[in-house]
C-alpha cells in the first residue's frame, strides 16, 4: 500500500525469484468494474508466468472502487465523478 494525496492506494506485486536489480517493471491496469485480482485472473496468470520466465516485475494496480479516471467526460465511474 502507498499513500497518494492522503488516500491509501493498493496494488498486487509479482516479483519472481530471478529478478535482478534494474529489471523492467510492467504495470497492469484493470478495466472498469474489475479489480487487481480480477485482472490477474483474466490474464490467466500469464503475465506472472512471463515475468518469471523473463525476469521482470508485474504490478497490478487497484483502481478506486473498481474504476480509473481515464479523462473521458461521459463514463459515470466513481473515480471520474470524484476526480480521483
């Protein structure tokens, strides 16, 4: 967990045993009405497997109440409505 703008934000990190200092970081953001665990499951854990195979770290970010503020004007998702 990290605190950003006074708000606690969570994420799931996959760090394979073979990761070396300076390894690449892959950030996976879920779609709306999903969460970090659902994103991991939706990919069939293939990103985790690729990370282990190729030595990189994966971070699955957790949106705010299952959404991100992606700067579109019309979606009624909480992150946009609350300007998060």
